[in-house]
C-alpha cells in the first residue's frame, strides 16, 4: 500500500512540475517581433521592402547588413550615424538616429535579425548578448583600435598603399592643431587628396556613431605618436567639438533624387522655376530659400519631415554653388532656425 501511495504522490509532484513549467512558458514575456519593430521604427526611411529611398540607403542586398560580423551594424543602431555612406556604388546622406535609449537589447537583436534575413538577405542572426556587449564595450587602446579599424587600408606600419594615403609623416597628422585630422576621422572624406607629392582618391568612411569620442581620441593619439610621428595627443573634448560638415556631394545626391524632376538636372527649371541664376537662391541670407524648402510654396512641396536638416543644408548648399550660382554654404543650424 505504501508503494502505491508513494507512486501516487510522486505522480502528483511530477504533474505539478510539468504544469508549472508549461505555465511559465505561457505566462513568460513574449519574444520581440523584429518585423513589427522594423515597420514601426525603420520602414519610414528604409521602406517596408528594405529598398530605401531618397537619402536613406537600402537594407536589401546591403553588404554591411549581410556581413558575418554584426558588430558595426549593432553599433550603427545603438549610436546612430551621420555623414555620407556608399552602398552598392550609390552615395546616401540621411541621418540614422541612435536607438540606444529607445529600444531594449532584445528588441535591437530582434529587428537586426529580421533585417539580416528579410528580402533575400542572408546574414546570421543577432543575439541579445551581442547587443548587450556592444552597449557597454570594453575600452580598447588606440593601437588596438587602429589594428582592427584602420590597418587594412593604411597598413599596420602606417605607410598606406597606392590607394590609401600614408599616416606616417603625413602633414595633416603632424599638424599642431589636430582638428583637420579629427574631422576626417569623425566625418569621413571623399575626393582627391595629395600627401607628400603623391595623389590619392578614395573614400574614408565616417566613424561618427561607429566609435565613441573617447575611442576616436585614443586612435588619433596613437596615430600622431606612431611610426616616428611626434605630435601632441588628442582629447575627447577636441573630438566632441568637431561637428558634421555640410557635404556638397550629399547635396548633389539629394537634389538628383528629389529636385531634378521639377527643376532639371542643370537647374534650368521645367515644372519648377530655374534655380540657376535665381536671385532667391543667390542672396546672402539663405532664410527665404530655406523657408520655401521647409514650408513649401505653390507647387513646391514641404520637405520638413521628409529630409533631415543635414540633407536640406546639403542640398541648399549644392544649389547655391552650382550652375554659376555663387552664394555661401548653408549650415544645419540655419535650417533648424526656420520655424
């Protein structure tokens, strides 16, 4: 009799454990839905199809999205990104906001996993632990950062290649004022460059949003003191003081995608008025022109909320300096001052 009682009690206990575990699965928090998060937060810029639009790059077939190593992608979502970016041969300039304070580690992991597997992408999934590690990364020395982020192009010896300029004995690196060098690291650079009598023409990516100010200061300090360089160290405060420049190249891209249909590629006008030689464009104070762009006028739509302030500044600067126009550049602050 005792054996049957014991078995009966044991059966109750096992059944209770099964029900408890089943209940915990039912009552537990539901995993975040990466697709739903994308549609609510990301699709307005990158489109529900992942094809991007205007100044915002596509995520479908994007090499950065499909990389095996997800570290840069996670950092972009956590910290945001500014400045020009090239994707599949096309330049984009839309600002990526920081989602660090808006989405949890689990939500960022879910949406990145969705992006890396949607629209025929084939990137590996992203785990919550990977996002957590990126949110509070271990500090690296300037030498370590250079080895992981810069040496592929500039070489471990700082001698560069036929495509990428040397950093050893580079006058910009050795300048007493490091602001020009910091600006290149922070904002990136495109176009021809001459270093010690030799020409280079390649793209330096922007590291704003990819590296913290402290990390940029560390790697800049390392570069300014390595390979025989003997320049002063760079502080985090000096890095923080470098803002994002207005890029005429980005402005040209924004114009081609959003404005040329009405104003024509040569600025001679069509559906919209000519911008070449337009007094409204060429006056010293850009406020009237910016007001028209932001608020719209007659057949001109309002671009407020459609383009980032940096993109509006870039396209206005492009228009004011193209087709014989000779007006001064427009700053992001100029755009933000328009109510």
